[in-house]
C-alpha cells in the first residue's frame, strides 16, 4: 500500500461524504421531526477519516460541515462536524461508547479564517516531519513501516502511525524525534485495515473504501466466514474479488451475503454443485448457481458447451414433485 497523502478534512472526498451525511440527516428529520434539544453530541471528523465524539459546549447549534476547534489531550485540534443529534448518538452505540462511563471532549469554539490558515501551515509542515521520521527510523535500523505522521494543530504533539510484524523498541527514536521537533511524540501501531482507512482511496468497485466512508468500527478479524459465504453463494472461487487493499477479506462482503444462499438453506432450494442431470442433449454437470439472477449454469463434458438456464425452468424439468 502506498504512502498516505490524504488530508480528509480539506479534500474533495470530504465534501462528498459531508453531502451524504446532510442527506441522511434530512431523511431522519422528515421521518421523526427535528430535534430541539438533541444536538449536544457531535461526531467530528479529524484528519484521515478519524472520527470522534464531542460535546457541543459552545451553546450554539452546529451544522454538518461546520469547522470547529476541539479539545485534544491537553491541547486543541481542528475538525469538521460530520453528524449530530440522533444519528451521532446511534453511531456512539454502534462503536460501544457509553457516555455515562466515558468522558467526552468538548467543542471549544467554531473555527474562523485564521484557524483555517493555521491549519494549512501545519499540514505543510507534515511532509518535512515525515522525511525526518523516515531518516531517523533508518538511522536506528528499526524494522517498522512508517504509514503517516500527524502534527496537531497547536503543534505540541506529533503522532507517528506505523505497522510492524513484531514488537519494536522505539524509545531511542522517540527521544530523537522529541529533541528534533520540541513536541510530544506518540507512537501508534496500526493494522493493515486501519492503514487502508487512513489512505482514504478507492476500492475495486470504484467507490471510496467502506472503512473510510461509513463503517463505524473496524474489527481485528471481521467475519472469518465471509469468504466462504461468498464462494458458497456464488459457486465460484475468485480470491481477487474477496481480498481488499488491506490484503484481508473485504468488509463489504459481510453486508452482501445473502442468507438464502447459506449452507443451511441451500440444499432445500438449489441442487449441489457438480451433480449430473440428464437432458435431451446428453448428460450435463451443474457448473454454477447465481442466486441473484436466479440462473443455473450447466456444462456438457463431451463438447464443453455451457448453457444458462433459469432456476424455475430447471426445477420444472429435473426436480421431482
């Protein structure tokens, strides 16, 4: 996977996601009405699709796409309001966040033009910081891959995101970086799925990756049976269709799986793959089943001819009543 070059809060992708979020909020308001006192919780998008929840302490209503300054571990950072009200609270539940047990940060104020200019200057420093980090890692001969660096808006903290196959002793590296940048250094080891989320790129389907656009929580090993479920439902084995850019099974497969095509229900509705049927043209082998199109593919082993037949027609001809 290539280096992360995205600045989500300022890019064109963010505009698309924010527009989709506005459409969702409008639909909710049409169905349930507008909330009067329910917009105190806001989901804020920070750099590289990192979304966290904050309490709106400004006393003013915040709209989708509003730039805000939020509390961030003893300092402050820049973010964009991504969702509010009932939708933000529902997302908190999906992520397993209990407001009564966890302390949320506050939205300090709305950002102005000076804040936006300062953010641009901070983002311009990050490539230089990244180059220094790469040189330091090579100098210390550490077996780790630098994914991204993030300089907080107050320039008091530098977060280094990396991947590694084993534990890395980076204490000497942290000391060098702290003396170099005169800031607090935080090393964060991430998984390949989180690396893909931070890249915020397009998938094979032509859409922005699900983990970057709408999935709330990335699991460590999500849905181990997804690949098998896909193959069982389609009767095919195409690994390039089920492996994402993170080199793991695609997260979207768990949502495209059809329960009607599971192992338990399949014997009652579809014949097993590889079984033989006798037709007017000779013996044919059931090569594949497409439940979405409701079609069965038959292959004649004598000449290799393939015939696609509707499932209803197949049952009428070959399934005994």
